[in-house]
C-alpha cells in the first residue's frame, strides 16, 4: 500500500512541483503555466483539480488536489500537494532562521514532498476540528480495532468491502498519516529529524503506532500521558525527548523495534529511495529560505 501511495506523490511532484513552488501574478491562467501534456491530461480528465490560493502582493499559488477516498457519509477525501509551501517546510524554515550553527543547511530540503490531507467534513462534524493526531486517535478508538490498525501499519491494503463506512474512513486517514510520517520524517536529506529511523531499526511510522498501542493496550496510561503540544492536537516526547521518556510509556515504542525485513520502512525499498532522492536533488532547496 505504501509503495502505491509513494507513486501517487511521486507523480504529483513530477507533474506539478515546479508550479507549486512558485508564486504567480493573480491574472495567471492555466495555459500560462507550461505544464506537461501528462499534467494537462490529468487536469482535463478531472483526476486533478488545480486549487488557486490568493496571497499578499497581488499573487497566487497553485496546488494540485487528488481524491484518494470517497466516504459514504462525508464525501471526497483528498490530498493537496504543497511541497515547499506545506507545514513541514514552514517548520524547517523557522528552524533554519533560528539556527546559528554550521548545520543549519540541513533544513534546506525538508518538506519537499509535503502534502495536506483533507478528510472533508468528517472531523469537523464528529469532533469539532481538523484531522489532528488527537482527533484521529479518538476516531480510531471509537470505530476501529487494534488489529485493524496493525493491518494498516503493516502496509496491507484496506479491504473496504469488509468494513462499515466509519471504519473505512478512519483507517484510510490512518494509512495516509502513517505514509506521511514515512515520507517526511527520518534521516534522509529531505526528511525532518525523527527518533525512529531505519539505522536504529525503527520505521518512522512507529511513532504513530507506539501511541496507538498505548491507547488500545492500556487506555489508562494513554489518558495519563503528559506530553502534548500547547493545544493538545499532537503528542510529543517532552522537553527531554524520546531517549529519556519514562519506561512505562517508552515500552510501547520499543516493542515495535526491529523486523524491518518483515515490516519494512518505505525507504528500505532502494528503488523508491533512489527516485525520491533524485527528485529532491533536481528540485533543489526551499525557495522560501533566504540563504
């Protein structure tokens, strides 16, 4: 499944990264963008919707949006490709500006493959907010089983015919959350730092699965977990970080360590690794970072 998702993002990057990472005058039309024939065909067939966002300076951004799931209750779930105009790159830019060390250049390519997952009205109607980690966890606990989450974690394709609509929606969102973690966090030059890397016998998605294991296997411990960001939308590892996390919490992550031959990380696949590394190199550094 994650290999299939990587092809979706790879083709979005190949076809649209050049325009996604530029600012255009507000009077720019589709025929002024010099898109490839494949990109134009994808727009023409309706596979891709080109979203326009007005920004200051009489300019606008273009973002390709692709439907990846149709919810029986809430409509189309989609990914909007943002590359260097996404949240990961924004955070990397902030870290670059605050970093006075010689290592600050490590942030140049972070977020080059970033996307925004839009779960339509689901989380707004059910939880009064967005598809944050906290709301996704709540949704899974309400509608999905631990075994179903493990199946998605293992990269097995979701059999929607065997699920009700709420299970189908919740597990689809989880699958893209796992994939986004694999894509944007790790130890490759285009990834933000993660405690969960291949060289340490972890998968980046182990960060998410560790919290899910905590929630399903010991809800009392999960509810008492003290480390969340300021608005409680995402869990953290506290000021001292994952290496010094209390063992009663840390064990849920450590239990996932190893077995990369059975449950590989996305970039254990050398072909995928090579493709994305080359795309990152040819795209170049974040144009929003002033060097």
